[in-house]
């Protein structure tokens, strides 16, 4: 009797059920920043300029999710934990989700559909130009994120297309850096994190390259 | 714009009571936030700590404040917002940093050094500088270069009155101001977000304009630290950053003095920095502004609505060049 409850408990915490629960758990977890914002907005906790505060908060989370997504591959490479790859698409789509909210906030709350002003912003304010470029490049990645689209494109082309995320990351960090006045810590920290994440890929690429060039010459010797 | 001279029957600063109501509401919500969400998100809860800080630094009531000219009859921005949403990089670059961190500033005793081409140079105590003058309430619009604005009931003295007492020489064409440098009191100065000290300047005729004041308080009370205690400049027709805070030095000079934001980004911030909806800023369209508390933006007025008083100062100048 005791034994069976013990094994039941063991079964519940076994790798299998944790794995089953992991995706929904991450899904819900990724929504908490939004829930927090809604709650704060509803209770008057966003300060004197809630529209700007909300929009900067959404932008912050868009950038964070972008960096988290970019961290998945290095995490696998360094830890050998292949399972982490299951979350990459969801995290990337959450980055897109928060970017969409960020831009909707700008259009609806900040500018209230003042299209001429929005257009002027896009062409004249450099940080908005760069932000919009980053957003635009993210759209094809979101659209081709389904299994069907991966198959239709073919693995190689899909991978090539999704390398755009590096450009998007750089543009997003620049967008953040340019919008801040003076020299500020936060954009520098985000930029440094991005540099590390992209640097990892460069390091892997260089390693592979030197291996490949070494290989034949070693054989020749 | 109409110049409205206030009669004694008008609302006095001491009668404005909405402040305490606001403060209690926010504090209640903030407490609930802490209880409900837990410490993980504590750094994100701005208003909680701000409410406490604001309560802690509540200023003393200023005595003998008389209503001054140029008062706008627009709705005043609540005390809670004026004191919780600030740009004061000496305490950090976040809007809520000053309210949370400015308690380390020691506004009393305070000394102001007066030098340059002045007939009466020297180091003036706060009392020596301010006490000889009558305090006036000046309810002004305040337009930030970031396209938001407030209506602030300042308490202060016409800068012209103080300048006259300091007897600038004939060759004094500009007035230069300097903010305190003391990283112990101003923790934001440990990081070089800007070059410290913060410096600003006005042309002599701008400084002598009756709109320009040295402010020592708001809402009838002593200046809160986060708003630039104990003495700050207020130049309502210019973007907010011209109105330098926590002044420790006033200098009369012949040449146009350097100004902090101009040095940081010359393409973005000029010496004059008059509010001008037709001169675009690389970061913000200046055509519109959001009054704190409003949802929709409103049109920005030339010289922030003070054209009648100051447009003459710039007659013949190309303001798209001298931005």
C-alpha cells in the first residue's frame, strides 16, 4: 500500500510528466509580465505618465524575450541540454507578441492613430526608424515559425532566413540605446548580453572553420 | 495670453488639499501590491517607495507667499505627480529615481557662490540670497523636451530682482548657473550619465525677463529635494532642462556659457532651447505634448504659450538655427 503511493508520487515527479508540464508552464510564465502590467495599470500603479511607462515596459519585455530566445542555442551548446530547444519557438513568438503589444501601445495609446505623426516619427526619429526595421524583419520569422512553413521552405532555407534574428537583435538593442538620453547603464547591459550571445556563435563558427582547415592539412602531412 | 493678476480672493496655495488624498490612495495600492505580488517584483513597484519618500520629505509651509503675475488658470498637476515624475539625473536616469533617492540631498544649510563680472561677488547663504525678497506664487506651464508637460504652482522670486542686487557689470552678457556636485548627496553622479556639474545659462535679457524666477518651493511648501531643492531656476518658455536645479553657483560672464545637454548632444539641444512646435527634435516631434494626467496629446504652443512676454527677445533671430 505504502509502496504504491510512493511509486505514484515518484511517477508524478518523473521526467516524463515534468516534460509534459514544462511547455504549458513556460507558456503561462511568459504571460506573467503582461498580467503584471495589466494589474498595475488597473490599480494606478504606473506613475504619472502611465502610457509611456506601459510602452517602455512592453518594449523592455520584447527585448528581453528576444535575448532569451537568442540564449537558447548557446545554453544547449554549453550545457548539452538538448531539451531546451523545445522552448525556442515559443520564446521567439513571445518576443514577437510583446513587440506587437509595444507597437500597438505606441499607435493606440501614445499617438492615438495620428498616422501623419506616426509616419513622421518613422522617417525622422532615428530610434523609431531602427525599431520599425527590427519589427518588420521579425514578421517573416513569426510567419514561418510553423512546422508546415519549415517543411515548405526546407531546413536549409529556413535556417538561413532565421539568421535574420541576429540583425533584429542588433537593431533592437540600438533602438533602446538611441532612445535613452545621455549615457545610461541599461541599454549598455542589454547590448553586452547580446554581444555575448552573438559572440558565442562567432566562436563556434571560428572553431568549426579552424577544425575544417586543420583537418585536410593534417591529413596531408 | 492674458496676464491675470491674482486678487486676494483667489485660491491660496494652502487651500489646495487634493495632495493628501492622492498620497493615501497611492500608498494603499502600493501596500496591497507588496502584499499580493511578493518581493520578486519589488523593484518594479515605483509608487510604493515614492509615496513613502514623498511623505518623508514633505516640506514645510512657506510663509508670506503672495500671488504673482502670469498665473495660468489651467488645472494644476497634482503634487503627487510633480514630485514623483522627475528628470534629475544627479539621482538616476529613471523618472522615479529622484523621488526615491533624493532624500540624501541636504538642502540646508546651502551656499551659493556668486562670481564673474558682479559688483557684489561672494558666497551667499540661502537666507542672504532669498530672505530680502518677497516670495511669489507663479503658476506656470512646464514643458519637457520629452513631449510631456505639467502645470506647476512654483514659489519663487523674480531672478531680475536678485540679479539687480548682485550688480552685474556692463560687460556681463550672460548668466551661468551650476548645480551641486557631491556624489554622496547625489548618487547619480557616481556614473557619468552626463558631465558633472550640470551647467546652464541664460542671456542677460532672458534672465532679466519678469517670467524668469528662482524657485524655492511649490504648492506653497519648501522645494522637495527631487524638484531641485533648495533653489532652482524656472524659465517657463524653455524646455524643462534649462531650468537648472539645486543651484550652487551664479556667474556673470561675457561669452555664451557652455550648457550640459548641448555638450552631451549638440545636434539635439541648443543654447536657447525655446519651446518651439515647429523645430523638430531628432528624438521627439515637438508639435504636440501630453499634459500629465491626460490621455490625448495637445498642441504645443510657441514659447510654451508665453510668446506675448518673450517673443521680442528673439526678434530677427532664425529660431530654426538658434534652437
